[in-house]
């Protein structure tokens, strides 16, 4: 072989697949790939992200960049004008550009996190620092490792690597921009949510079985995993206050979440069940593996399950009773249709997207208040009759507007706003 013919990402995929399927195989002809510019730049960025020390020649990253031996991130990425022009041809960045963005995202987040108090959390030490060392070392020098002089750098680097590899380069930026929080607050929410839904193990299992999947199936599975974790992270950001330790939050919600995720399907009613089945069918067609698709479909309800658990803790831990009240509301109000319509708002106008997100949060809060009302006032004659008798005017208004909305093929944001506000009024009266 004298000429490279594939990209670095394709090369990694082919080598990984071959190495897993034939562990004794020997690779030849790799030199031509190793000396390619994109391979060398990727290796350089990896070394810089991991704070590689100077070699025997004493060269530092600064001295290399001062001499212009590598391209700076800004020079290798398109301008806003170039990105706008590309939209008529193909979307987004090329693979080499995505690699640069990913590397510099990790560098930036790691440096910002190193100086934050978050990395000193004892849970993060156990979660990210100790697994960095061999088990025998951890067993013998547990106290010394907890005070390692590079502990902040190690925790920050491993946390950020795991986050970006699954959630992408824009996740934290989007959370900071849309939620008005600091980066370390968004990172804390992601750690809590990710460990409650067992993101690390799920992602590792996907990678271990990637050689059995097509590229499309693997990407689809990771996108579903990231989407569910994003929703769970937004829940954690809103409901896990700073005075609640990360370890305590995970210990409180994780076992409850695991149990409820295996049981809630039987409680789904009407369009909520239709939504679950639709998600499952779409995932089944994408990942082409029944058990994986089923697990990801369950995970798509992560934010709902966490809302149920949070509410149940305020009612003596009655998880099943709370879940039945929460999902039973779909008999009276078609939450699934509204939530799907709001999630599908994809306007170019950032204000419209923010308005849709605010309405989704308002709808979620209204649903929790209504479920809490049902828990405090059990309905002997059924949820629909209870709401009709208890709040006749508000209930009639909400159901009428919702019926009108469902008759429209593509409801506008204004229409969604009117319906959500009517449901909020019903919840306020409850």
C-alpha cells in the first residue's frame, strides 16, 4: 500500500472492527496512514488535551505553535460566512473540522473545570480519579490518590472526555446559553443524570458491540442515548439543588429509577402508550436489535420517570401510586401530543425555539401539579370525572382547545401556547 485512501475515522473503525473480530491479526501498511497530516494533527490535539509533557527534545506545545508547525483551531475551521454558504450544499462541518472542534472543546472545558470547586467533590474522586489507577494501587494508596497533586487535572480530563464523547461538543454550551447557568452547574447536572440512568455502562456496552452494528445503527443508538441523557440533565438542573451532594442524589434516585424503568410500561395509557410504541418502532428500525431498541425506548421516558420519583418522595415514597396518577392523566389530557409538537419546533428563529422550550417546561410543571392534586384527592370515579367535577370550567376549556389543536395538521407555536396556558390554569385551580 503506497497511498492512503480512507479518512482517519474510517481507518479507526476498520482497525477496531478487525482487532475485535481477529485478536491475533497483525496489521501491515499503516505507516502511510500514520504520517498523514490529519492523523498527526489529531494525535497532536490528543496529546495537548491530555497535557502531554515535553519529550527528550524538550519541545513544548507553545514552542511548536509559535513556529507555526501546526494549524491553530481558528485557521482550520470555516467562518460564519462559509458555514452559511455550505447550507445550500450540505449541512455542518466536515469530519476533520469536527475533530478539531471536539479536541478544542475538551481542552477548553477541562481548563475551566480544573479551577472549579466541583472537581473536589468526593463522588467525582471515586468516579473519575480512582479508576484512572490500577486496582492494586488504589487498594494500597487510597488516601494518597485522593490527594494526588494532579487529581484536579485527571478528574477534569476524564469527566470532560466522557461527556463530550457521548453528548457532543455543543452540549454544555447549549445548556449554559439556554439555561443561564455556569458551565460547572451544567456539568454537575450531567454527572447526576448520567449516573442515575447509567450512561457510562450503556455507552461502554454500545462501543463493545459496535462491530456487530452498522455505522447507522451505532450512530442512532448513541443519539438516542444522548437525547435521553440531555432530558434527564435538564431535570437534574432544575430539581437537584446545589445543597444536595452529587453522591446523595445518585444514591437516592438511581435504584428507584432502575426499578421504575422496568415497570412503567404497564401504566401507559392512550397516546402515551402510542408514543412509546412509536419510539420503539423507530429505534427498532434504526438499531436493528430488539433488546437494545427496547432499552432505549424506555430511556426516552427518563425525564418523566425522574419527575415521578421526585413527586413520590414528597408522598411517602409511593412510587407506583404516583406513576399511576401521573400517567393516568393522559385519559383526560393528551400530554403526549402536546409534548411531541413542542419538541418538533425547529424554527430558524432562536426565540421561537426558546419559547417552545419554556412552554414544554410549563406543561411539565402543570402535569406534576395535577398529579399531585390527584394524590392528595384520590378519584374514586376516575381521573376524567374527578377533574370535570372538581374544575368544570377550566377542564372544559382545556379539553376544547386541545381538541381544536389536534384537528390542525401542523399547529403553530401560538396555538400551542394557548393550549398549554389553558392546562396551566387548570393545574393552578387544582
